[in-house]
């Protein structure tokens, strides 16, 4: 796996990292947040660990699948998806109008409500969109 | 052979032609998860598959094939296992012009053999030089070294007939490997 900032430049990675740190600091239930290019490369991560590169690749696959199933169902473009597990939840959201196209994956435990997490992740996406705009 | 539905997987490294092959034979436009490729050093092409391709083709004998294509890059290897589950056969596509082609063969054969040991295999090698006899033998030898017995073809995956040849060969292997009753209910 390439280091997070090798492919997209230290400036982009640094800006993204700052927004992910802010997301994590204001939402204590978040255990991992990864910003991923559309083709599965980790750009920045909050609490990045050995697994964050793998989570990044998986989240880009999931985002692409959510867009494919939305197209197949005749719906408008997918904005993201929510995975609810016994011990927590994962949200994957597409970030609009960036180059490269990116998505944000956020992992949180049960102590973070879905509504709060979704609100925070969407706000983070808006900030990222501003910071990484084409 | 009675009417039946079979799952076939197209796999292989990035740029080997999996998406193109499925597009060449699918009866309807395939489901695609292609996105922009930001890894031009590995393979200089505009787009890449990050989850799967999905197409369907009905053969004249009534057999219906569900065609799944995997992503090619190692970082998406989790999809190889997910997509490979339940597949009766694997079409492994390789790019002869790649310096890692023989290593790729070993990687994909080993992975699919580990997760589903009984799958039938057929190998299609593309972008071969004009006089490719000995080069094709290299792939046959590399395949034999993995312990897998499978036919190896020179193919152009843009050609529907070439892709159908791979599929028909795979179906012949399946027919000889499996008891008739089991094959019919697959």
C-alpha cells in the first residue's frame, strides 16, 4: 500500500487530514475515518491503522456498488450507504465535485447515534468538498 | 444438456480485459463499477473496475450464464474471494505484454484454488506477439507448475467469438468433471 500522501500530494493530504481530525475530535465515538480516492487509495485517515488501507479499498468498492445499484434501480446518483452491525456502524459517503472523486468512510461504536454520525459525516464532506474542490 | 444457470468468474490483473470480455458477450449492457484510474504508473488507462462487472448471456442450448468480473488490483483481493464463492468456473485473463504476466498467473490461480479448490479453469492470454507459439508455452508451463490442468488460449477479448470459445471450453470441462445430475442441478 502506498503511504496516504504519496499519490495525491502532501498539500491535499494535509488539508484532508485536518478535516478528519476535526471530525474525530468532535465525535468521540468515531474509531476510524478514511478519505479514499474513487479507485481505492487512502488519501488521509483519522486514527489510521494497519487496516485503514484495506478499509479504504473496501469503501471505494462499496461506494461504486451503491452507485451501480442506484443506477440499476433507476434512482439518481447514490450519495452513500450505511452499514449497521452488532457493535457499531459504518457510513460511506461520496464527496461531491472533487478531483479525484473521493469518498469518506466513518466507523463508529454503539455510543454514537446514527443521526449524529450521519450529520457530522455529511458536514465533514461539505468541508472536504470546499478544501479539495476541482 | 438441460436448461440451467451457471456462475462464471472472469478474473486476472488490471488491464487484462475482464470488463471488455464481459461486455463482448453479455446479452444486455453489463453492470459496471468502473471509476477513474489514478494509478497510471501501474497501468496507463483511464478507468478501472473497483467492485465488479456483471453480465448475462444465454447460450443456444438453453444454458444461462451469470458472468462476474473481479477487480484486478491486489488491494481489491477481498473481492476475488467474495465473487469467487459459488462460481463453477473461472476464466483467467492475462496480458502477455506485462512483465508480471507469469507471476500474475500464479497469484490468481493460487488464490482461486485456495478458496474454491474444485473450480474449473480456462486461461486466455492477450496481447501476444505475432509469432506467439513459444510465448504461449511459457504460460502453459507456468500453469502446470501450479498443479492446475487447464487449457491456455491466445485471445483477443474484444472479439465475441474468442470470449465464447473460452466459455464453451469451460462448459466442456465442467461437463466432464461433474456427474450429469449434479451438473444439471448446478
